[in-house]
């Protein structure tokens, strides 16, 4: 039988549930990626994210060739065109079964249901695998069978369930036989209406500038599965220091695996497996650094599970519905200053420069800038969420939405509304000698370690754009009024 693996956000050959199962069930195997740049754009996905995805796809194609699995690419526009296009591809390639790993935001789920319906009508089987999380969404429940709304008990139950079965990453697929004893999969197919199925990954996409894919390097990030494995291994050498050092943005102490996890160049099981193997197989206890890192992986898990249980999160709504009544500020000018890193608060500005220059931001800083925008300036968190998506190389709907709603106190298990990050004391605590600020704001480099967090007027550096203390009081007051 001929099978087709439909790759989406799982761009790797090792430990890929859909790919592995397909290689076991089918005699011959081809792979497909469908680019939907119009939809990606409407989801706010930015150049760095998309360029990185396409660069990972290049690497994957080369790796799949070593297994005699040709990777086709279809370049269409929107998710709504996917079902028909996939049906056509499957019919033309005489495919009997399609294999894919599940995706959880609501538009992706709707697309996948529509694909299932249309393939069913053509007698083609499709199977979606749970692969993005340690446990399938919906499988971690309270005693009453309800979804968890608070992280700590979710984590407790998840750890209990995980401890009951071993994490065993899947091997790479076997080398597949060449089609029909010597003939080959077609190099390309004309699909009609100007659409062509080819084995060429597009070097240009409408709405996007993705020039970097040729070198496989996007803003200093090398794409692909091989690089992800290298980073995981290197991080393993310093993981025991993770808990002590992870909050200091000047140190390179976190794994920086997020772009790889989100494009699927590495799996969550591979990450957990590495951590467990350094911790005598234990999910808890042992090294504090390792336990702490596992806990962070579980935050990702928590936010992904929530998306499935609470579809409103995919529809721009807050988890706490009463926070819809917050009189958010929609001040474009203030927002633009925040985006450009010109707020006059050094730690906020340095963080935004890190994002704008490297397409990534340290977790502590994400919380600080998100709190500054949504609390001190009371600007709608959804503006910030979108800006992050447009600029992050690791943009992930579940974690981004979860992180913003947590910080803005609109989410599940959110920071209590009266706890507003003070950007100055955060700066003193987590960048005590201003190393991080100096790296990104050269105008402040000559200030001493005390002044650098809240500087006197400095030529070339803006004055503070809002009253930080009054902003904090206003935020607490508007949230208190909801009670
Ligand atoms: P490490 O510290 O090495 O952690 C390992 C992995 O655990 C990460 O790669 C990530 O997959 C997961 N993880 C760690 N912390 C969190 C967390 N708080 N929430 C969810 N998962 C976590 N993460 C994204 O992957 N994509 C996003 O778009 C995103 N947006 C965020 C927005 C805000 C406002 C906040 C506060 C956090 C956001 N995060 C997001 C979570 C976190 O900041 C990043 O995952 C982390 O900084 C990535 O760096 P790392 O790979 O070195 O992480």
C-alpha cells in the first residue's frame, strides 16, 4: 500500500509518531508539506518563524531522501483550500492512507476535520496521532473528570501518569523500497488552476521574506533536526545549573530549544528523555536543575492541553471572561514605543531590542515586557500577543497566549491581579550589574550599576513614556472593580 505523511509542525525524522507508524504500515511512502502563507499571515506568524520553518523543511527533505521518501510541497493560500488539494494529491499519487500528527489551535482542528471528511468520501484513510505533547490533551483530568485550570495540580497528575509508563522515543523510519520495483514517484504533478505539486521547496512565499532559508540560518539560528540534537546535548551538560541561573538574561543558561520544539525539529519526548536519563529515570526529585526544567516543559504541556478544552482561547477571548470588561487602552503611539524598545525603562527596552534583533527573548524578560504593556500601560494584552507572534522565531499559539494571559491576569492560573512586576526591581534583581542592558543599549553602557536600571537623562536615550507607579495603581484599581 502507498502511504502519505503530511508534515506540519513536526519537521523531523526521529521520534515522529505519524512518520514512524506510516513506515510500519505502508509498503511505499511519500511525504507532503502544504504551505498556506495567507493563513499563516492572518495568524500573525512573522518572517523569522516562517523562514525558520522553511529552513527546517529543507533539512527534513534531505534526510527523508536517505530513506527513499520523497517530500512534496504544495504552495496554496489558505486552510480552506487544503481538503480539496490534499484529496487531489492523494488520488493522483494513488495513496491509500494519510498519516499526520495532530495540531490543536481551533482553525487547525477545523481544517483537519474537513480533511478527514473529504478523504473518507474518497475511501482514503487518515490517521492523526498525538505527538506534540507528552500525554494526549484530554487525558489529564481531575477526580471529577474535569480539565485542570491550575498548573500545580495539573503537573502533579501529569507526573503521576508519566511515571507509570516509560518515555521511549521512536526510531527513524526504515529505508523504504523504491516504488513498484524501480519506477519512481513523479518529480512533479500539474494539479490544475496553476497549482503544481513539486519536490522543490519554495524559496519565496507571498507575504513573506524568507531569503535566509538558502543558508539554513535565520537570524543566527541554524535550522533543523541535527542542530536541535546538538543543542539538546550541549544543554544537558549545564542542565543541573538551570534552576539557579535560568532567570538571568545575561547568562546563556536556558536551552534555547523553543524554535526547534515549535517547528517540530525536536520532540517533547526527546527533551524529556534526555532530562530523565540524567536524573536516574526520575521525573521528580534528584537534581533541582533537571526537575525545574521538566517543570517548564510541563508549562508548555499545560497551555497546549488548555487550548483543546477551552476553544475560546483560540478566538481572541480571555480565559477569565469578566476581564473583557477591563477598559484597555488602545494607544498606538505608546504601543509603538514599546515595540521599538523606546519606553525609557532600560530593562524593557533592552528586552525589546533582543526580540527585534534576534527574534527570541528570554523568558524572564517576556514576563517583564508583557507586564509593562498590559499593566503599567494597560494596553490590551492581545496587541502584545500579536506583536510577539510577528517577531518571535519560536512563536507558538498555546504558549504565547498562555504567557500573555498569565501576565495580564486574564488567564487560567494567572498572576494575581494585584501582583504587578516592578520593572526597576526586576532589573536590579535579574541583571544586577546591567550586563544585559549594556549589551542592547550602548547609550547607557557608561552608567554605573546603580544608575543603569533607572537612568538620569542621557543623550540618545528616551525619557520614560508613562508614569510607572501610577500605571500600576490604575491597573490594580480596574481589576479590583471587576470583583
Ligand atoms: P527553557 O527555559 O530551556 O525551557 C525549555 C522549554 O520549555 C522551552 O523551549 C518551552 O518549550 C518550554 N517552556 C519554558 N517556559 C515556558 C513557559 N513559561 N510557558 C510555556 N512553555 C515553556 N514560548 C514559546 O515556545 N513560544 C511563545 O510564543 C512563547 N510566548 C511567550 C509569551 C510570554 C508573554 C511569556 C511570558 C512566555 C512565552 N513563552 C513562549 C514561554 C517561554 O518564555 C519560552 O518558551 C522560553 O523562553 C523559551 O526559551 P528556552 O527554549 O531557552 O526555554
